[in-house]
């Protein structure tokens, strides 16, 4: 946990610096805006790669690359007028990296959560993405695929918290933190899609970026909690085995 604490303050400071440099997260498509925007998550990715020694090396590298792909998505969206599409490719790949570190441990989906996310996604995409399918089919398909990837991350992380995993009981802190992280990420991207589609969202950029930066840190935090959860699960399994032998 010392790594999480030690990385928190530099990360928040860089987000605050970007807020000041952009005059309150006001979007400009230029080099200066893109530079300050990518700096927080790039730094977090480097911290994760070099200093998060509590996380096994393979998972640490995978998560760090996921963060760096997020930073690439930040750059593409910040630098180019239509960067939301290429940015979605970078972010989607980053989410796949994240998913590869935990998704295989899912025990079963929470069907109420699946239904809720499915209905929400259908409504949002119907009004925000589908109207552009005829004019921009490739871009729309890319954004729909990204929506599916992020929705899967929310469903899998939420189901792991609610139902438990192959080696953990329900309601574990690691899985709750991860679920919150992806949920906040979904709020950020939902606001981005609404704004991109022309719907008026008050303080849209502030909502999009504040929730985005929060989500990236929370997901990173959950990765640092995972080894502790695994150790506790192994210890609990050993105790149960010992009790059965005594009985």
C-alpha cells in the first residue's frame, strides 16, 4: 500500500497542473494541451512499471502497458479533432490488457448487472452512435466495439465482487475497488459520448477528465490489492484444509 500512497500525491499534483495549464480542463487541440493531458497517466504507468513491486512482475508490466495505452488515447483525443476514434482503439486495447490480469478468475456473471449494463448500453448507443452508422460506418463500429469492451470490464469486475471468484469469497475489497474503477471509467466515457454526439452536458470536460483520472488511479490501486487478496485466499484455504484434517 505504500506504493499507492507514494504515487497518489504526484499523480494528483500532475492532474492539478493540467487543470491549471488548460484553464479548467478547457479542450484545445494542440501540442501543449496534449502534453499536459498525457503527463499524469504516463507518469502513473512508469511508476507502476518500475516501483509497484508488490504486484507480480508479469501483471505489473501488463497493467503498466495498459496505463501507457491510456496515455496514448489521451494524446490522440487531445491532439486531433476526430481523435475519439483512434483514442478508442488505444483505450480499448488498454482495457484488454487490464482484463487479462483478472478476467479469467470470474466464477459466474451477475445476471441483473448484465441486464442493467446491456439496457444502458443499448439506449446510449442507440441515441449517440447509431445515427452515425450510415455516414461513418467504420468509426461507429470501432466505438461500438469499444463500448462492448468497457461494458465487459464493468460486468466482469462487478460479478467478481458480487459472486466471488475462483479463489475468493464475495465482497472482497480488491474486487470492489476494481468494480468502482471501471464504473467511474464508464461514467467518464458515457459523458464523452454524449458530448461528442451533441448533447449538452454541463461542465462536460470537467466531468469527463476528473472521472477519467480518478478511474485510472482506482483501477491501478485494485491491481496492487490483488496480491494481498490472493495471499488471504490461500491462507483461508489452508486453514479450512487443516480443520478438515483435524475433524
